[in-house]
C-alpha cells in the first residue's frame, strides 16, 4: 500500500503521531469516557496510560499496514482527535475507517473534514480500492459525519463478512475508487 503521509484540509493537518501529541491527546479525547467507548477503545485515565497508547502509535508507524493520523487543528496547533484505518484487508484492497474528535471541538465539522481529506488522500496516494466505515445506531453524532460524507450506505462491510455475521444495530457505509472518481 504505502506509508502514512501527512495530508491537509482547509482547517486541519492530519499527520503521523509525534511524541509531543501526548498532552493534547490525553486532554482532548483519550481520557474522555464520552468519546473512547464510542469507537470501541478504553478510556485512558492517567497520562501514563495515554503515553502507553501513544508509544504504541509511534511503534506502529513502521508497520506498512498501519494508517493512523493525529488530527491537528491548524488555528491552535492542538491534537484534537485521530483518524485511522482500524482494519486493513490487503487481499481485497479495502480499509475500514475509525475517527474521534474531542468534545470541545464537536459541532465544527472537523470529523467530516478529516474524513473527506482521508478519502481524497487514499484514492490519490494508495492502491486501496474501497473504504468502509460503520456506526452503531445509538451513536447519531458519528452517523451524521458519515451521512454528510461522500460514502454511501451499504448492507455490510468486510469486517462482518469475514466474521460471518450480519450487522445488527450498525449502519454501514462505503466508497470505492470508482465512486470517488465520478
């Protein structure tokens, strides 16, 4: 595929994580019980626990199948969230997207802007053919981000196909390289 490269949008810089991200990462989202469980991650309730997560992100940067970006607000220079391919299926050139934005930054369109930037980056700089995402029906904030994106609703995603289950309570989305080019 390719390594994680920095991409920018009008108000955001999405780049690989750096050691200096720790304080903002902990303060803005990793320690928040309203954010972390929404995308299946634990709450990191101490700075040391968050440092362990950041250290993992930094180690993973050398993995060619790792795609994770710190979302940096240009105006403040702060790490306000993250966006990543949480699952990569190289055999079918498909990746599943996850994202989170700190509560202080909700309602400003940052998640959608990062998602749009990631979609453009993916189909311009990688050989992925499809991007997928899903949200639980009980998480309407994440749903609104996907509804406003260029992704479209689909019956299932690769994760559920491989697990041999049907989505129950999840709303699935996808976009292909062909759809992006239209």
